[in-house]
C-alpha cells in the first residue's frame, strides 16, 4: 500500500530532483524513495558503527578457547566444584 505525500520544494531543489531523475532514467517518486532508502541505510550504518565503538570501549575479556571453557564449566559443576 502506498500513501501520498505532498512536499513543497523551492525552484532549485525541484530542478535538482528533476536532474537526478533524468540522470537515472527514473520517475521523480522513485528517486525520492531511493534517496530516503540511502539516507536510512546511512543512519543504520552509523548506529552499527557507534554500537561497535561502545562494545570496543567495554574492554570485555576475551573468552577462553572452547576446550578450556568446556573443562572449566565441567569442573565448576562437578560435586565440590564452584556453585
């Protein structure tokens, strides 16, 4: 389902939009949707980058290799192990 959206553009923005549409050989509405998608993807990439930077800043200890971790878990859950 699509919805109609009325956007008011000054002469220069309208000219630029028409030029983009002509360059892409697409309808103006397709160009607008493409620009929105691109801007949204930029925001998502920025959010992911910020999340990675926050995770890096946590200085979380690297977990041991799977064999060591398995032995530690088994030892912790044996009778008399850590509970």
